[in-house]
């Protein structure tokens, strides 16, 4: 596996691949890899001849500097996992390489930018789309793969790709869960043993809503889901919503389009998100 640190070296690597007619898949990550990331690499192989991963903890998407500082960076472990996964190259630039000078970035991602995560993490999706655009410009992939766990993030990236008419297919891959239901996340490593048990309330509430979906009204489902959190110590709910899959606005009826249930909560000091598609597909 090639480990590439500069845009110039990456450009060289990618140009040779393209010249030989290879299709390229990009799996962007911030490292602290787990089986969810590796499933993206595995799925990427179905879409392309060569899979490139990036590991870059992007400062512009963090709204809290403490969160940025404590973001896990187990580099050796990440490189071992990627090399075993069959990924051909990993792009690991420095902050200086990606942001050589201060820059203002604002793109119109649509009203869905400002709800849910956008409300709790102001400017987060501007930072995400800023770095993803830079990575797309460097790698020029045919396809890029993202996990459904960051449901709103994928929607924002799709909106950005449409805005710039980028010829890149965006593939959303299913959430990979631990055997007890907890969605895999790099942040799970911050959970204490107690937090880890408490964190199950997110997936349990989502599963409950999916199972009861045909029985109850949207209002009743949300109320019952929120009750899970009222009875759970150590967890502070930020939101539990049933939303339209493309606008992310709260659903008013079950027939208005495809729907997704989304949740965010602080478990101890760690903020987790999760979701489940109720009707339709991603
Ligand atoms: O989901 C992530 O890990 C990050 O938000 C991404 C897409 C790699 C951009 O930094």
C-alpha cells in the first residue's frame, strides 16, 4: 500500500492509474478506523479497480477545539487495517498541505444544512464539504463511499456534488453495528464501560420505532422513542426525529415521501448519532 502525504505525489499516482484506464474509488476518513470503515473499502472494490483512502482529521469541521484535540489518532493501527483491507493507497496530508492559507468557504447546501446536526454543530457541514471538495479535486475519483451513520453528512455531500456538477457517484453504505446494536463509530472508544451500556438506548429506540412504524402515528412514535431516553441515566437526548429523507424536515405524514428516524444524544461526555431508514432506501 502506498502512503502518500502530498497533493503533488497523489496527483502523480492518480494520473498514472487514470492513464491506464483504472476506475478509482475514494473512501474519505478521519482515521480511528473500525469495521465500518473497512466495509466501505470492501464495497468500494465492487465499483472501482483501485481504492484510495484518506486519513485527515479536518479542523474546519470541528465546532469545539477540545473535540478536535481529543479526536483519536491511532495511525499505526489504521495503516495496518487499511493495508490488510486491500486498499491500494492512503492519502495522509498535513493540515498545512490541505489549508496552505486561510480561506473562507461558503456554499449553499440547502435548508437541510441548518437542522439536526447543523443546529448543534454550527458550520460543521461547511467544513465537511470544504475538505471533501478538496479531496475530490486531488483524487478525482469516479466514485466515493460514505457510511449511512452520518446520514445528514451524505446528503450535504450529495448536494455539494450536484451544486458543482462533479462527475462523481456518491454511494451510501449501510451502518455497521456491534452485535448488541450499537452503531460503530470512532467516538465509541471514548465510552466508559457504563457509558457503553447506556449507549444502547440509541439503537433500541430506533429499532422500536422501525418495528412499530405501521402501528402508530408519527407523533406517538416520537413520544415513545423519547420515553426511552427519559428512563435512561447517563444519556442526554439532543434530538429524536422522524424526517423526510431528502429534505430532513420533520415528517408530517407517513405518506409524504420516504422517511428516516434520526437520533443524537450525549452519552457521558461523548456525543453519538444514529439513524434508521423507515421507508424507501438511501
Ligand atoms: O465522516 C468523516 O469521517 C468525515 O466527516 C469526512 C467525510 C472524512 C470529512 O472529513
